[in-house]
């Protein structure tokens, strides 16, 4: 049906592309970078292979697939773009802030 070696190479390449482009704020939609979308595809591929391996009772490579699954999950979670908090020194403080007069 598919070559496991070729599939793992594709997933590694997608993860490398995510590593390079994952933190960009320019994205195709909703502020998500291209790397995040590519890693999402590789994450879903690994999840599908992991589930197929688990349900077929073929546990020869389950440790490898599980480790790749969690590595891709970690890369996916750290690739979600975040913006730094900007503090405006000229604005008034909120009621919960401690203010010295």
C-alpha cells in the first residue's frame, strides 16, 4: 500500500521545513505559518500510521512510530505562532495594578 521508508523520509522532510518556517507570521490563513500547516499534515500522517499499526496488531515498529508521533506533536505545539506581549508605558494602569504616587 505504501512504503514505510519513503513515508518516514517525507515526514522528516516536512518536520525540517517546519523547523525552518514554523515561526513565521506570514501565513496562508488565520495567521498560521506554512511550516505549521506542513507539520500538521505530517502529524496527521503519523497519527494515522500509529493507529493503523496499533489496530493491525503489528507491534514491530510501534516504538518508532510512537516516538515520531510525540516528537511531531512537540514540534507542532511549539510551532504555534505567538506574539510577544507589548507593554505601553503611556497608557493608564488597570485597577489591579499597584500604583505608587
